[in-house]
C-alpha cells in the first residue's frame, strides 16, 4: 500500500466521526433492537418457518 500525504480536513473529519461513534457506543441503549423491526422480523420468520406445536398443528 502506498503512502499518501496527510489531509488535515480528512483527519479532522475522521477524528470527529470516531468520537461520535464512541459516544454513541457508550449510550445505555446502544445496540437496542427496535420493537417494530423485531415484530416484522418475527412475522416474516413465522411465514417461512412455521412452528409445529406439541399437538401437531402449525401455529
């Protein structure tokens, strides 16, 4: 990989993005799942992989 000259504006923007990401990572709800997205995922999953209950009927 060749060396490229440092770009101050790029370095400044990259540092800001890194700090913002670190700040978001430290928030209590980081990585929390959106309830609506979870329900939609479960609905689609149940269509493609129906669960067979103990009675032998699909749910």
